[in-house]
C-alpha cells in the first residue's frame, strides 16, 4: 500500500518561513521506510531559492514541475507550493533526471537516466515523469522514446506549465536542480498497482462527422480524406480561428485521444499536440465551461468508486484558461467532490501523459491535450 500526505505553503516572500511551514507539516507525517515527494509550484519559488532549500531540508527525493495553479488538502491557488509525499513499506522509489536535451542527444539522455533510476532491476511497475516545454523538441517524440526505452511500462505525468504567455518558465525539478531543458522521472519498484482515469471532451461536444488521416509525419497532420487539412476544413465549411478551443478527437488502436492544433502551416498541414498516425479517424470537438466541469466530475466519481487511497490529478492548463474569469471553478469543484475522502494532489498540465487501454487490452502510453488525467494508487 502507498499512503499519501500533503504539505503546502503560500509564503512566497520569505524563504525561511516557507520552509518552516512545509517541514513542520512533514514532521507530523507518519512516514514508512520508503518515501518520495512530488512538488508543484509557481516559478517564483524556484527563482527565490525556496525549492532548492526545501529539497535540502527533507530526507527524501523530490521531483516536480512549475504550474499555473495547483491544489492539495483543500488549499489551492496560483501563488502556492504543494508537496505530496508518497510513502510505503512495500513499494520503493528511485529518481533520475536527464542531461539537457537536444535534438541530437535526447534518445541517449532518456535512456541513460532511465537506466540510472532502474538500477538494473526489473520490478518497475509505474513511472511518473515531468517533461520540460521546449520548442526544439516535441513532447510526443520524447514520450515515444521514453516508451521504447522503458519497454512500455506505464508512464503518467505532464509537460510543465507556467503563468506566462510565452511559456518561458516551464521548469522541471529534481531535488535542488530546476530548469527548462531536462526530463525528470520517478520509478515505483514493487506492487504500485496504479489505475488511470482520463476524460476530455463530453460526447455531446464532439461532432459525429469523422475524417480519416491519410498523410502525416509525427505531430504534423498533413492530409485528411486525401485532402490537405486546410482543404478538408474548407470542405466542411469550418473556419480555423482559435487553436486553443478546437480539440481534435483521434480514434486509433481501440482508444481515443484529444489533441490541440497548435498552428496551421502554409502548405495546409497542421502542427498538433501529439502524434497523428495515418489510419486514425478524427472528429472536431468543442471545449467549454460546462464540458470542463462535467468531465472533471465524471473523473472524480470514478475515483471515489475505486476505493483507492491516493489520488494524483493533472488537468490540462487550457481548461484553466478557458474557464477565465472563473479559472478556479474546476479546482473548487474537485475539492468539493473529493472532500476529505481521499488525499489528493492536483497541478495544471502543459500536456497530459497518461496510458490508455487499447483494443488489444494493453496499456499504451499517450500524450493528450484538454484532458483531466488522474492516477490512483
């Protein structure tokens, strides 16, 4: 069994007070022999040295990421730091970070970090990982490489997010190190028995019209129904204007994935938030306030039915943005529904990494957008 304890602070101006508040909460935790921390915070907690000081002050490893907002134990907000501590006698934990990733070294860097964390063992049952947001390397390529390196072990996690429109402060964290160019990973050794829950767009917000992807290159969707994507959109009288509000719902290998369209290219293709394999079908969706709250509630209902003891959540940052000026409506709904029934941690994600079960009955690691992703332990 894995138990979860939470600590948080909104003291962003005084490092000493922030550390005293967090460590005071940790001292009250009944920790087993194996423990690890998962951290989410506003970038300022890194910039002012609080994160590094915290990591030096606790007797366990901490991995984490920056986020636009996070929550745990009834507290929530943008200018807060949340630490969830996982502890167990049956499951042990190991962590690692890659070197700075480039287009040339990312495969070897991920492989080396994974081998370091695994330590030659073959009992890894779950990986939690946080990716940096980088313009020179797609998260889909990073995940595909990681999946190959680890042999398909379930990977759950996130691309880092932040509060800026330029995404310049999307950092990952491992112990005292923080930056915007490396992957961090947490390996669970032993019977973690994770369950993954994911919801994206309500069915009533998805068009029944489907198109077949007939040409693509990774995350670049080139042709649908043998037309450029732009020509396909014109054929159905769809006018691409606001990328943030137009989910593509892809169906392939027996499961569905919601992806964002980041941009349209001059040749009529589109850059998407994840892989767009040839042979997949897609429909257009719509993200709105009602659908966001509906899918969050549906996920929490399933969590509470599971009878598990630990809950980790990563909803898409787009959901937080679309809800403006009521950006915290989803967090408030989650806190209301969970109540004190199960310890939880929530952080908004720049891209949700969550396994889905395919038509073959196996879990497949996928990158999602717009989704509410949960891992229960």
